[in-house]
């Protein structure tokens, strides 16, 4: 990884200064700050971040999203906090979801009783599809 500037003073004047835990250490000539190359961590593709946040907004719990996408519920909680996502409050409807392949999805929509009413959305989920349907609470 290339170092472009000192993280402390943004100077581009630095020299190598040893190795710590198999990572090159640098010293800034301008401010004397010691630093190492930023670690390349595991980063989840933004596709999954968007999907997780969409599912959260649709009313799914963190654990349900974790089971569907295979991403830690803690990561999802952190993204919700990071992007300041707020769920709309609605007590009249609740969402249900199904994971279907293309054949199952076609069969689902071929049944007329599934076409009555509004509030169905289909979103791609890898090689399958997620169908989310809103239903009124029975009271």
C-alpha cells in the first residue's frame, strides 16, 4: 500500500523507520510522528450494505437480516447508526417475506389470490428473489 502523507500533519516528507508486527513503520520528517500503513481490513460489498438497510426499513429485525444475508447483526446495527436510518412508524401494517427462486416466484404470481391488494415488492437477493408483502394487522 502506498503512503501519500503523514496522518498527523498531512506532510509528504517521511522516512522508513523499522518494522512493527511485520508492517513497515514510518517517521514524518516534519512533525516527528511515527505511523504504519493502514491495515486493509475486511470490507463488506456496498451491495450488501444497501440490501441490509433496505430490509431494515421494510421492518425486518436485525437477526432476520443476518439469517437472510449472512452478515452479522452487529454490522447491521452499526450501519443503521452510521447512516442514521430511521424506520417509519406504522402499526397498521406488518411485513412478511419469502425467499424464492425464479420458478417459485413465477408460480407465486400466477395465483390470483396473491395479486389482490397492494403492497408487494420483489428485490434481487443473489441468485434468488425476496418477496416482501405488507398485510394489515387483524384486530
